[in-house]
C-alpha cells in the first residue's frame, strides 16, 4: 500500500520501536515527523533516503504545552497529521511501597497522559478530513501485570482503555484508533534488564535467553520493523473495521 501524501507523527521515534515504525511508514511514502530527545541527525538522514519529507521536533511529551507546539509545527510544515503513533515511553522497576513518587508521575505523564493529549489534538483535523489513523503502542503489560512495574502496567492498561473509548467515539467515521501490545523488543529499556542479569553473573547470551524464556515462548525478540508493518496494516483500508482493538505481537506471551 502507499501512504503518499499522508503525514505521520510518531512520538519517541529517534530510536528503537518508534524509529522502526517511522522507517516502514516512510518506505510506504508517508511524510514523517520524528519526535525525541537528543541528536536526530542520523534518523533524519536515514529516512530522507526514501524521498519523503522528514522533520524532527524535540517536544518533551510529558508537557502538554510542548505537545501542542509539536502539533502546530506539524500542521505548519505538512498541513495535517493524518497518522498519529503514540509510542513514547519510559520505565522504572521497584516494589510498590518503594516506588518513587516522581517516577510514578513521570511514567503516567509520558506513557499515558501524552496519549490523551496527542489524540485530542489530532482528532479535530482527522474528523474534518474524515480520515485518520491513531495507533497507540501499548504493551502486553496493558493486558497482564508483572511485579515491580506498577506505574508502567497501570499506564499501559490506561492506554488500552483510552484506545477503546476513542475507537467507539470515532466508530461512524473513517478515523480508527487501535493499540499494539508488543512483548519483548530489544530496546534500551529491555537491554537494561539483560544488563542487570549480566551484572549479577550471567553470561550475555544466557541472560538474553533466560529473559525471553520467562515470558516469550518463541524465544525471539519482536522487532521494531515487524511492529512497523502492523502499523502499516492498521493504516490500510483492509483494517478499516479494526477499531478499539488491542493487538498483541508477543511471541506467544499471552497465549500461555
């Protein structure tokens, strides 16, 4: 399929899952607005080879005012946001009674509230054009729990609930809203958990295999590009009746 003349805004997209999704959408012809901290020059250079228009905005998505500024920039540069991928996320692991309040607030702001703010800003234009795709990158932790991840699990469950509401509120339009629930993806967040096992004495390969074996029966990581291909499908006409879904891509995690 082609996304020529469509513009995709992807939060948290200068590396990892977000960049993998941006890569797939750019290859399909979409204009892309990347978002994330730090130097985005390498990501911009990579995506520009696909002859799409690519820009970067460094909004901190924990701040609603900066999200609003990013959408204003997108509309000024591209004229519209046709596809919104809410991907930005952070993690902290601690027992509930030891969980730092500031970390709870930051995770809820970035992993959940930013999805609300991005969606409320994208919807009016999508409704006016009677076409749009909102894809929320949740997690299997939006459907099941794990110890030590109270804020992350709470936020991702919230993303699934918000996805259902938006899916219902747009059900009679050509705007859809769905969530993707990845299992283990080898992102910096997951690499930290592998590194913790290595620091505790495990060999690198064994640390990786043990992490996968605990949850993911395929014993293979989901890749950012595989998630990108699923986003691309959800942007297609074939997915026009996929609404309010939580689609897990998790190597069998939730089948157990």
